[in-house]
C-alpha cells in the first residue's frame, strides 16, 4: 500500500512512467571470488593496440561535482521488472577550461538533457546537443578563454536500469545455486556501477579516469515515518553523510535525502550510490604500532546479517567480512598509511562483478557473504592504495590497478602464512595465465583495448607477476620503499606506467635488468619466456671433480613476442648429497655454463623459487649422466679434413651403435646407425650444417659418449 501511495504522490508532482512486465537477462556469479571472473565485459580478444599514446587529453578539468538524483520512481514499481525506468537529476559542475573554446563536450547516455545553466545563465535549448554515442555538448554564443566556470545540468534518466544505473525489485528470482537454496532479491535494490565508462549512464560528467574531482552526492529515496530507520530505504556512498533530511509532500513525510561528501579527489568510475533496506555493522582495523583503528562500515540485508553458518550453506555477513581488518592492517607496513578516513562494504545481488573498489565503500557481490571471498576482499582492499589513492591515467594502463590488486591477494596470504603461502598463490596466478594464454593469443598488458580491458590473463594475472618480479629482482626493502614513494608522490592523483618506471629508475638505479628493457618486454610486448635444457651432461674433469655442463635455451616465438627476454635465471642442481644453486642473467637465447657438483646429479630445476614468469620445458633436450658415460667402451673424436668433418669411432666390444647430432636448441639434425665389431674403427662423415655449435651423441647398449663441435 505504501508503494501505491508513493507512486500516486510522484505522479501528482508531474512524473510519469509506463508500466509493463519485462524480465531482463541477469548474470549472477556462481560464488566467484573476484570481479574479473564474473565480468560481463571481459573478453579474450586478440585485438592489439600497438601505439603507446592511449588517450587524447581532455579539454576541460572538472573541479567538483554536486549531483542530486531523485530515485523515488524506481522504488515505486509494483514488485516487477520494467522495460524502462526514469528518474530526475541535477548535476552542478565547476569546470576549468584548458583552452579557449565555444563548445563544451561532456559524457552522457540513457538520458535527456532538460536544461543547462552556464555561469548562472540559462542557455537556449537550441544550444544543447542531446546525448549521442556517449557524448553531448553545449554551444556558447562566444568563445570563452581559459578560466573556471559553473555548469548546472538538469536531466532525466530514461533507461532499462541494466547499465550504469541498476534497479531490482524485492522478490525477483536471481538464480538457483547448485546444492544451495534459491536466491531472490531480498529488498528493493538500486545502485550504480560505473567501471570503466558507465558513470555517463547515470549522470552527465567527464567520464575519464584521469579527471579527478571533489564530489557531493545527494540521493532522494522513499521514506515512511511509521517505520524504524532500518525498515526504511537507506543509502550508502563515498565519503561522509553530511546531511540527512526528511521531506514532506501533500502533508506526508514521503522522502529522505542523503547527502555525502568527501574532501579527497575521486574519478567518476569510483563514485557509487547504493540504496536498499540495509542492516549495518562496524568492524575495526587496527593501525600497526598505534592505538588508533580504522572503521569499516558494512551494509547488508537482514537475512545475511542474521546468518550463523560458516560452511557456505547460507549467507553470513559478519563471518565473511571478518577477515577485512587483517587485510588493511597487513597492507599498511608494505604501502604506508591507509589512504582514507574509513572503509566499508555494501553487498548487492544481482551484481555482474565479484567486487568493485569504490572509494571508501566497496560494492561486493552478495555471493561473497557465503564465506568464499577472502581473495576478492583482499583484492578490493589493495585497490584503496593502487587504483583509488593513485589511479591509472588511462584504461590502457589498468594493469597498474588490477595487477597490484591481484598481487595484493598473495601479499595478504603472506601476512598470515609466510612467504610459502605467498608464492603458492603467485604460482596459481601464473598457472591461470599460462592456461588462458595457451597459444600466445593474449594481447600485451599495456594499451589493451577498452573492450578487452578486463582480460584476466594479462590485466590481472600476468600484471601481478610484473609487481612480483620487481620484488624478486630488487628485494623487499628496495621494492616496497620505491612503491611507498610512488604512492606518496602521486597520492590522490593519477599515474602512468612511465611514472612508475621513472620512480624505480630514480630510487633504485642499476637493476640487474635494465628498466627500459624490463618494462618493454613484460608490458609492451606479448608472451613470456619459454626455457628448456638443450643439454644437461655430467662429466669428470682432469682433477677428478664431477661437474655439470648445461645449455639453456629460450624457445618462445610469435608475433610481437621478444625473441630474447632478459631475465635473472636460477637453477637448482640437486645432487645425491648436496644442492648447488646457480644464478646468472640471461640476455641471449642461449646460456651455457659448467657447475661443479660434489655428488651425482639427481635433478635440475630451472627457477626453483618462481622468481620469473617463465614456462619451463622439461620434456626435450639431451640428458646424459656421468655414470652412463663411464660404462661406454667407445672412444671417439672429431677430425677435420679441409671443409669436411668426420667422427672417428673405436670400440673394444661388439656394439650396435647409433649416432645423433643435436643443435644447441636440442633439435635433432642428423642420425646414423651401424653395427661395429670388437677393435673396429669407423670414420663417419658429418653433414654440412649451418654455422653453430652441435652435440654429437654416440650411444650403444654399453653406454653413451658425447662430443661437441663447431660448424
């Protein structure tokens, strides 16, 4: 009955909406942990953008937003889904022009611009070009110089509430989860979700990550004075509630205005508004080495707050979110003070993402409240430093945000489980990347097209390894010190890949891998190094010492994939009694060396500590043990006559002999088979091969001998 009264009151005030039943397509993640696993916009496209100029500069700089939205009409629906929703709004902008102009262009979709006031003077309707392809504009009578101006915009949202602005009525079926109860919308729910460029759907704005502004957000929602506060619609947003006013129409208290404000700058994609009948509770994150704590405000539906089971069979918000304080406290020693006054979560369902790091008030998918969300929660907390405090300049550099967020998942594991838990999580990210990137079809990390910006393989998993490799290359003390300086330098602003690189160049010069090469090969190029043992051979030197002769080769290939990655390379040679750790810098496709080994070799492992994003091939190459060679009755040598080369082979026993030649990459290029009598000498002419080093292997049933020769 209250909804009917509310609807009639709004209609009497001049609002109008057509009602009909329409069920939208809903994507409800299946208890996934992170937004990239449930993102509708995610793509596996092979489209590549090679140029390093990612976006044209904006012609205006928005200094502040003061947006008002009246959401009463969506909440006045009769418990059904409509094909079209509408609400009225006003956005007052303070802008600075960056050049002289007479046309001001902004972003907007799914709305009608009703009127515009420029510097307190209304513009004629003929000067307003309505939204088209995400843009709209006003044409001024005269060219204005570079200066600061006010722009007041009255608009009407008209859309299906499935992009940017979302609305779901109470009781709407969501999904039947396998082995669990069916899910329905518990209370009428409205919210905005803007990443990457959907803020333009719910307000006129300059919808760019590099234009941060101060924001005041006011939302009007239905209110019933006969109900308690928590039985009414409540609103969450960025910042602090600075005003809460109850309004009266036709003698009845029918609406409540929530106004939020934060002094810190924010881009449009991080602005958020959520409205529903929420229950709230507060957690506290202790600041290390301090008596102070950071409040974490959480807003969920009552059913989820009342849940008590911790086995995932029901929603239990207090348990699922109880891990968050340890994440904030755990990241502070790595990256410096928490960037904002408060933090919080609002749970929503349906929600196309897993979580979204809205500044100070993360939106999470309700499925995370089944206690399977620790990774995702850690990911979003990490974004408060990487993404919210310091925001990527362009969407083509989203790896700065998402790579750090994904890396942060592993760092949180390290805070409670040590480095072994950390590296186990990083190996999981590496395996995800290898699996998705099978065939090297994924684009480079840097400059990824916006339609593929949520590419998990590159933007998330591979990018997390860029941060990990900087850590392993520089060491913890240096790496974290540089990142803290980077965050402090660009705090509450934007940064680019080049700014991050220059920070490392300035504060940690002379790395083992040149930064220009490092950033180019891992970010601007596709793929990753593939490494194998082309040769792994035991022998004994003239002093009777055992040694291992090895040749490592990079085998990756493909368009825009480096022929050679410059990488620190570590090999663990595991003997029967001892382990020798070998380290070097690989700057060519071949690395060859000899390592003394106190005992017989049992196993050799490339990159045993997982310091580098390298794919190791253990199934090919030439592998020979010293024991195998000691048994051989064959003696052999390579002799040259003019331009020809021969292998002279002598055997003291009857043998069935096979001779093979492998190039340094481990590929067989020649084979010869023969029988030999005791005391027989064979001269085998070797084929003419391209210039390079080759391994000749002579194998009989009695043993093996190898020779090297240069062609």
